[in-house]
C-alpha cells in the first residue's frame, strides 16, 4: 500500500515545480514585452529627435534667408547701412549655425558651455528663474 504522506509530498513537489515553471515562463514573457516596449519608445524618441532636427534646420534656413534679404533690401550707406549689415550678418550666421547643427547640435554645444562655465551657468539660471517668477507673480 502506498504511503499517503509520500504521495502528498510528491504531489506538493510536483505542484511547486509546476509553479516555478509557470513563474519562469511569465518572467520570460514580461522581459520580452518590456524589451519590445523599450525598443518602441526608443524608436519614437529617435524619430522625434530627427523631426526636431529637421524643423530646426528648416528654421535655420529661413533665418539665413531673412538675413540675406535684410542685407539686400536695406540701406547700404551710413549708420543705417552699417546697422542693416550687422543685423543681416547676425541673422545669416545664426541661421547657418541652426541649419548645420540642428537642435541636437545646439544642445551638445550648450551642454559643453555649461560644463566649461558651471558657476556663470547657475547664476544665469537663477536670474532667469527670478525673472520668470517675478513675471508670473505679478
């Protein structure tokens, strides 16, 4: 005759093994889903970044053309001519920079500038925060 304790023990061990197998399978599926979601989010972020860079490049091109147009159509002589050239050159150079670097290049340059000058960057941030607070608080 079979020992009831032995068969109960075997049944319990079998159930525990089955539970471990199910938990392991569920963990594998969860990892797969998390990986797929992570890839989708990464792809969406990359696509958004590329779109932002394209928009920044397009805006840069427009600013550059505006600078060229101001230099062409504005006065050429005297104080006003000098001011027109200065504004046109500044817009043109800024447009070229934006067109070539895009938003990600600007962010990289800004990060490097802050890394090289941390104290002035913090002070500028505090000043901007103060001005925004005063503007919104009024």
